[in-house]
C-alpha cells in the first residue's frame, strides 16, 4: 500500500515487480491516497505527503505479527516478505506446536517449542537446515 494510485501500482507491477518476482507480487496492492492508513500505522510523512516504506504482516485475526519500516534509500526484499508470510502461515496451521527458525524455508526443518529448547537451539538447528 502506498499513496500512489492503483494505476501507478499496476505499471510498477507490470514493468518492474513482475521481472523480480515471477508473475508479479501475488497479492493486491492498495492505494492510500490520503495517507490515512499510513497515519494509523505511524508511517505517514506529513511533510513529504508519502507513506514511509513499511511492511506489516497481519494475521487473519487482525493482529500485527511483524513489521519493518525502512527509509526511502533502502529497498525491501519481496522474497523475504513472502518467506515470512509462509512461516507465519505454517506456525498458525500447526497451532504453535512447530516454530520456524531464522531463515526457515517451506518444507524445511522446524523446531518444537519447549523449555529444553531455550539456549539449546544450536543443538537442533543450523543455518544449513534452512537451505
């Protein structure tokens, strides 16, 4: 979502995003022309009349599970955003009985949360497990 119109989003998706993500971004982009949504999430820049680059992952219950706010000179990573969404969906599907470690990819090893896991993640998971 941005202060850009839906037409600008379409051009951006068709000319750029679809070349970075096969088929383009697999979700609808919204227009926040007046900055109202940006204001609600604290990312609207009144002086520049733009939404600061922010990404919010909101679950089906309306709870913000993750967010990232970047200043304009630094771009976002669409692949990482999609990975995080898949991770949240996986955890939700398994009702918290499995958690996804840093860098987790769909189909890869997960962890079972327990008191024994605290300070012992390294015994059960390595970066190679995410690949």
